[in-house]
């Protein structure tokens, strides 16, 4: 049977991906961040996941004000890097896992989650930056070392889902994977955040204390973290801090008891903080 073996939480800052693409990772501005992922790169090389269910948000490329789905699952054979205004990144296409994606879609819909199914979907830095951060630089003629199922969440346009709703969707995804009849090593990644705000009077906001508290509670107190309100995310972590609800889909998909393997936090990175955590789901 398929099994979820680990969860990863990570920021998806586009400039980190650009630093990787342009070989600037050893420059003083970027080396501390890249070093913070060294454990994870070595760890995932040993773990060798077959599939990563990667939770992210689109940044106005695949979806805009004409279409605002709350939850989307990519069920296609492959997904191309999106053109975010300066041409697509020169990285490999993302290879999907349609059989598992369709199984998850059926399972969570029958579990009363109305998820949208996308057979065609261009994926932006929300999905591709974490792949580069975890797997390192890849060119267009290379390939990513695992299949990826994109799960997009609306965190751009109000009303967004609540953290609790995301956490419960994660649980539903966990049940779906456990019921899939192929032998697959599956990881779930939640991306986005941490505290940041890109506009308005509070542009540039970074709340290190709140971020660190979120990271500290995620492994051992997920029920508590799931009840953080939308208002608290926006007030304490900025308008884009709401992206952290996507980490709760990852956490919900894991067992109640997990082991924290690695935690990393760094300020500054562009105009945000970078947060990262690796959770072992084999602790039970």
C-alpha cells in the first residue's frame, strides 16, 4: 500500500530559486539560506520519495479573478513551469502521478471536500522553488527525482479556507493515500510563508517571534495550530502570512505523533522570512 513517510514545510521565495538557477548560492546574501537546506537535501536523497504531494498557491498565473477555486489537485501527466512575466524558468517539467491524483480526488470528494481537478496546469514558483531548494539545480534537459502531485490553495482572494479546514483536508489526503493499492513512498510538502507583507503601510513586516512559535508548535501541537484564526495570521504574520495554512494540509496528512528531524529559520530573504521543517511520519 502507499504510505506517507514524511512531511516538509518550506517557504517558496522566488528569489531563492533564481539564486539557484544563476549559480549565486555561495554569495553572502544566499549562502546562509542554502546551507539551511543542506540537511534536507542529503536526507531526501536517502529517502527517495516516489511521489511528493506539493501544496502551494498560484500567484495569478493559472488562476486569476475570473476563476478562484479554493482547492485544486493536478491530475495531469505533466505540468510546465509557468511564465511569470519574464519567461518560464529553465527547469524540467514536473511529472505528475495521475493514478494517485485521481484516487485522492475521488476519496476527498467522497469525504465531503469539493476539490477542483485540473488536467492541465502551469505551475509557478510556489511549486517549483521548493523543488529547487530541496533537490538542487536542475536544467531543462534534467528531470526531477520524483513524481509530483500539485495541490493549489487559494490564499490570495478572500475568503480563504481556514487553517482548520486545511488541516482536515490534510487528514482526508492521508486517508486517501493509505487506501491506494500501489507500493509508493509518498511525502507531503506544505509551502509558503512565513511572515511577510508585500503592500500597504506594513509592507516588509516580519514577525520572528510569531514565526518561531508556529514552527515550535507544528510537530507536537497541530490541533492548537490548526485553530489559529485568519485574523491572527494577518495581524501577526502579515497579509501573506496566511500562506502558512498550507503547511497545515501537510501536517494533517501525517500521523498525530511525528518526529522533528530538522528546523531552520532565517531573516532576511528578499522581503520575507524563510522557514523550513522536516517531519518524520514513521514515528508511530
